[in-house]
C-alpha cells in the first residue's frame, strides 16, 4: 500500500473512532430515515408516572405547510390521550449534559383556539420532575415564553419565568402560522447561576441572557421538544433539523444595559506619550445615528475626543495571556464618511509591545474590510501585516449606507510557527480566510477590544453593542492532531457554513506544487464525492460542495469527512449536512 494511502486511512480511522470526533455536535436528527432516533424518552405524567406519547417520524406532507428544504420527513409529538392535559415533552441525551445549545425548525401556531405552544427544552430531569422550556405563544399574548422550575400549585404559574414580548422585538414575531428556527443556549455561568440565551429566526431575543440563581435549580439535564394545547388530545408539534452542540466557554459579554461600561476596560496608550486614550463609556442608544434593533437602551461609545492619537481610539479588556478566542459585536459601520472613518474589533493586543490586530470596516471608495496588525512601517505608515477583503470578492455583502452590522474575529495559534485569523461580516466568512501571520515576533496572545478612527481633531464616535468573547479550542490540540507529515503552510480550513444546507465552502492551502485530492467520505469511510483530483500549484484554493455525490444525486443529512491529500501529507476534518 502506498504511503499516502496509509496516511489517509490512518487519519480517517482516528476521525471515526476518536472520542473527540463528536466533541462539537452532540446530537443531530432530521428524521429522513423515516424513523425517530431510539434515544428519545418521555417526560412522565407526575400524577401517574406514565410516559407521554412518543416522538415519531411523520411524512412532511402531514404538516399544515411543508418546511422548505425539509425533506420527506419531520418529527411529530402530541399528547393524543390527554393524560397530561394536552402537554407532551420528548427528551433525549443524558441528564448529566451541561453547557450546550439546541436548535431546530419548529412549526409555530398563531392565534390558535385554546392557545397552542410549541418549542424546545433544556436541562430536563425526570427524577426531579423539572425542565426549562422555550415556547412560542403567538395568540393575544404575542410572546415567546421561557419558563422552568416547578409551578406554584395554587396559581399554576412557573416559579422561574420570562416573557419576551413582540413589542420589545419589533418585526420579529409572525402573524401567521408556519415554520421558524428556535434556539436555546444554556450555560452554568457561575457556581450560583445558570444563564440562558434564547433565539428566534436567528435573532437573540431582547432581554437575554436571563439567569436562574435559585439554589435548587437544575444544573444539567436532557434536551427535548415540547408541544401543548389544553385539550383532550393536545396539538401536533412538528419539528425538524434538530442540532445539539457543546458550547464554548464565554470569557466576556457586555450589552451596556446597566448604564455603565465594565470596569475592566483599559486603553491602548499613545506610543509617543504613553498616555491612555479616552475611555469606552455606556451611552444612550438614542445617541447613535440610528438605533440598533433590539439593542436595548444603551450601547458602548468610544472616541478620541482630544485628538491625542490623531483620531484613533482603542479600548481593550481581558488579560494579555488570552489566546485562541473569538470576539463578536454589533458595530456601527460608516459608509462614505468624509476623511474616512473606520470602526471595528481588536484581538491579541499587548500595550507593552505597542501592538495589536484590528478588523475595521472601511466603506468609502476603497469598499473594503481591512485586517491589519503588527507595527507600522515608520516611513510609509503602512502596517507590516495587512490584508484587504474587497467588496468585489464578497459580492452583495458590504453595505451602501451607514448602519449596524455584526463583526467577528476568530484567532487561533494554529501551530508553533503561525497564528491564523477567520474574519466575519454579518455572519459570513470573508473570502480569503483564514489569513496567517508567520512572523517570528508576532503576538501569540493578548487582550480583545474595540476600535474607532477618523483622522481629525476629535476622531469619530465608535458605537458598539452585544460584545461576546468565547474561548475557542486550539486547532493544534484538536483538528491538527489528525495530521501526518504536514509541512508548514499545508492547511485545511473548517468548512463554512457548518452545519450547512445546501452548499458549503472549503478553503485549503498547499505549500508545494504536486498532485492534490480533496475527497468527501461518509461516516463509514465510503467515498461520496471527489472535489479535486489534479496537479495543483502552491497556493490557496476555495472549493464549494453542493451536497451531491459523484453520481449527481443529493446525499442524505449527516456527518461527512473531507480529506485533503498531497504527495506526502494528509489532513481531514468533519462537517454536518442538514436538510
């Protein structure tokens, strides 16, 4: 057997059988097998101890309207015998599960007689007769309700309860019944609290996160599905594309709703004077040129008001020892502002080295997002490490008018010799990512932060909200441990998006010219699709997989392996296709 073939099978073997292989996706189900997963169990009727009806795979044609792209089957859950007064809850996973998310397509009812709720469940434990549920209640209440703990026996109201009202989430809630994405993230944020982030159609509900600090709260539990109507046979709950994932640790979050900025912010010094810049402060949302939808009453404001740093202001937070993390925030981005105006995010900052990396939106004639780091050349003032993401390479993504947008940086030390960056705008990975700094004196850790600049006597206001910093697992400790004989600059990026439907992009880099293959395998190791099989020059490549096999047929939902192989190296990663 050839050495390359041995390497490929060794890498695939480790991917298939390593316990780390499923470290991110805990569970997924789209019911396309025509049978529901055997792991589902059912929240018991507290008065009898009897289980509720099961969740079953049902034809998509049974739903009041089909889910676009949902395939032929969906999950169906209903209290047909009325044993629990129309309520049915199906659970899956161990009761020891903690710090995870569940997301699914859920059929939501609007103005249904007797009220009809459908939704998702976390931290369920039948022995405690307790769980938390997120349920859509689109009748006269016009709300999404999150509740947990046991109910008060006199009022029947839950002991832990939060209503997300339509008036606080303008334009988000539907006016007719149909399919919608629902999601819960649950984390034990300290010894004394469990916190929840709730989403509807991809948008974080205003007022999140919410926290339960009761001493008797559930601190772990199964995930599940929920359907209720107070009647003799309940109401059908329809579900599809369930994905449960482990959550990264949140290192920091801030929405400024306390009216005061976190005390941990510090400020990048003016190199010529050593003086700090102005502080980031909490400011009324009404101060922004336009308010952030769902952004609450306050936001962060950063500006070089005294011009001490020629209009540039950088606010930092977190230890300089931080490494392998992401920062995401809502950022007010300027378009065609006089004198050019940049706002953005910062990673790996260290004031002692007078250095950081910044992602900044520059939507003037340049029509670009720029990522730069390292010190500037004293003669040209150009950064020593620099990458422009042009609008022409990201068609339709960049705005034409000023407004709020999501920006994100993921930074990882991908080897001893390189630090890599993934940059996102409005949830989309920018073409050309990841980018890699291989200089020997680069920053390998550092604080995160915010950035605002305009070359003027007082800079320009930088507006920021909903800052979230998450710990990332280093690719050197997880992904790259499946690599054999990989030379420096031989790289295979995680596909994006992931999970995906119907297509996903795969970026890879090869150091030397040679025969190259990029092949998709199923979970059993059978070849599904050959994306690349040819001689290629050294460089970076971007390939799209449309979910079709070599015969041109659509493949089923599930986990797939994509494997990049050259003459003397192989690297493989996993991805998840959901219909």
